[in-house]
């Protein structure tokens, strides 16, 4: 099975596993025709399997104020994703809580369990802002 990203003519995006490169594209949950889209790459340069949990709408606005068609679409997407992650646990990715993601950590968020010195050296400090050491 090969994972592909798809986009339908209505703008929905999802992923599906095909038996081969030459298999027919699956129809979207809305019934529209689909085309394959290039897989996105994540920060680590690892090939992405398509919609991840981060892509899921997490606001009322993200699901167009509760439009039933959109909600159904994302529900199916989530269910498919969960099934996929059961089969391929490595797709679940890193679900550790993010401790810091702003400023210097914008490019490399600091996550729980990270080795602190490594995380800090990976952080990019755009402008040097020397911090005054607190002297007691
Ligand atoms: Zn669709």
C-alpha cells in the first residue's frame, strides 16, 4: 500500500492508501472527483503521510460554523487517520506537549522530555538580547 494525499474539486484534502501507483483515485467523502497532490514534508525532512492531527480543524470557524457536510468530512478523516495510526504507529508523530513555541523556539518548539541544552542550541535567536543575570 502506498499513501497519497488527495484534494477534491471542492477543496477537501485527505489521504488514502492505494495498492499501487496505477490504482484509481478514491472519491472524496463529498462525492467529488479527486486528484493526487504532492506530499508535504515536515520540518524533519521526513515524508508526511498527509493530513495530520495538526491539520484538523480545531475551532468552530475551522469547520465553517458546524456545516454538517464539513463536519462529516473531518469526522471521516479523523476516523481514517486513527485507523491508519493503529496500523502505522510512527505516523502518530510526536504528541508530547509543547512547552515553548514562540520567539527563539518558533522553528524548533521545545517539547516535554527534550534535552534542554539541545533544544536551546536548536533554537534560533534572531536578535541577541543579552539577559541580565539575577544577582542575589
Ligand atoms: Zn470533497
